[in-house]
């Protein structure tokens, strides 16, 4: 009879230097909602609090950081793509100098998200009370009344909002009143100041914010999509200066197809007779292969039909920055009213005339280019798109079928698929003819 030892004895005899015993951090198991990681400014004092305030664009409750000394901060979420899941390991070190660097405790955060506190103008919180949807329809300021800051605060949504408590802080109330004075006409009624919004002052403040944002440089993704792509002109092929003899007449037609703004070159008598004797009329839009067969790719110079000047590019940046501020912090009704002031020369001190002229010429050039493009290009592109869509749908259908097969397969079949069959003969090998 074979003797066996109990599990307790085996556990006692096990070596103590196991990987589990060498673990440097002891992670606590927490149940419920995972922790969140916030990055707060150094200037924020210990009296700063995370409160709920109505969002200036839609009025929904949102989280903000309010500091009595430094002002108001919003939280910007920074997260990795969902296709690349990540997590945080947060460890707290010992504050004692003797044990400096020693880890006291550690925990994991399942979602690798950062909430960065960035400064925001409290003016945007008060703007919905100053200019509601009905007030924006008023052509002048004559129908608006002078009201106190408490009256404006009462107009804001009170559901899940801590604005009334925050406004009682002396320094926060003074900050709100100073921001109201920047965009309002004010009068003194005894010991209290009364305010009435001035749309010209409001537009000047928003435009100055956009000017600072544009001068500092827009993010690379915004610059590429909303500035470079928006001002990009169609591409032209220029080869006349590189090709000798009769081919110069062929290249001249390439230049004329890009836009009506380019100046056509005068063909020589030799090139005219050469093209005429061949009995063919050249068109770069309908017969691109004729020109392509006469010279190599190295002889083709790619240029744009028109290029935006530095002034036009900067004006486009300014307009994009202005629209970004309106889309992020201002309701749609008020934003539409402010955008109309961009084209008002009496209100707007910046002349957007060069940008508007360039965009008009660019739109006209794009229409001419689309009109001269051969219809066969569109048909080929449509056929390629349809083929790609069909291939994508077929691939998706096969994946769904495989998922269904795996879901319907029994546990035994799934286990058999994991077996290593390297070196084994197939079952059909035993039934072959000898």
C-alpha cells in the first residue's frame, strides 16, 4: 500500500522563497467603483473643492474644481484608445526621511484615464443667464434690465448645482463680479452694482481669447484638418519647361486643365504642326494616358493651382479658434449671434476680407476642377468603393459565422482543438491504397 502525506504537511515543507512570497507590493482587493486619477494644479490651495456646476453649453451638471484663491478649473479627460486597454499601478511612498522610497501601499486602477484640471473663465458659467435664447432675439440692449449678480445666479439651473454655495465665498463673488464688468454695462445702486450685458464687449472678449489661442498655435490635428485641408487647392501637373520639342505642346494642355487662373503658354509653330499631323486633339481631362506615354514620371512637376498667403492662414486659424470656443463653452443660440459679428465691420476689428476672397476663389476653382475631371474616374472610384464594401461585408459575415460555430461547439470539441497534433498522421492516411 502506497503511503501519502497530507496536504498540510506538503504545504509546510514547501520552500519559503516562492514567487508569491517575493512580491514587493501587496495589492488590496477593492469592490465597487474603480478609483480615478486627477492631476490638480500646484497653485490650488487646500480649500479647493470638486463641485457640481451647470455646464455653460447645455446646462447639465458637470464636475469642476473651485479654489477660493486661484479661481475655477475644468477637468479634461485624457485616455488611451479603447482598442489598447491599459491600467494604472498607483503606489504611495513613506513620507519619513529614514524610510524614503519605501512603498506603504499600492492599488490598481482598471482604466488608464487622466483628469487634468485646466483653468476656465467663470464668465462662461454666467453667460446663459445674461443671454438666454429669448434675449438673443433682441436687436438692441434697450429691452434688457440692469440686474444684480444674485439675480443672474437665480436664472441658472439649480438641479445638482453647488453654484449658490460657491458664490458666497467672498473672493469667488468678487471674481464673478469682475468678469461681469468685462462684458456688461454697470451702474451703482447704493452699495450694490447692477449689470446689463453689452454684446459688443462680449464679442471683443471672445475674439481676444481666440486671438491668444491662435497666436500660440493650434494642436497638430486641428491645424491639419481645419486649416491646411480647408485652404488646400487642387493639384496641377507642369511639364512644359522640362520637355523638349513637340512634347511641350502636349504639356501646355496639362497646365490649362487645372484652373482658369493659370496663364496658358503660346505653342510654337513646330509643336502645332507636330500635333496636327498626328491627327489627334489632346485633352488632359479625357485622355490622360496620351501625355503619360510621352514622358517619364521624373519629368512631371506637381504644383498647386493657388497657395494661401501667411495672412490668410493666420485668419483661418483665428476663425477656427473662435468657432472652437463657441462650440465648447457657449450655447448654440448665443454662438450663432457671435459668429454673425465676425462679418460685421462695425463690430469686428479684424478684417476677414482676404480670407473670404481666397475661399470664394478656391470654391470656384474646385468646381471647375470637378467639372473637367473625366467621368470614368468617378465610375472607377465607385466600383472600387463597392468592391471594398462587399469584401468588408463578406469578411464580417465570415467572422460572425466563426463566432457562432465556436459558441455552439461543445466543450469536448474545444478541448480537442487545443491538442498538439504535430507528428500525428491524419485519419485518412489509414485508408489509402497500398
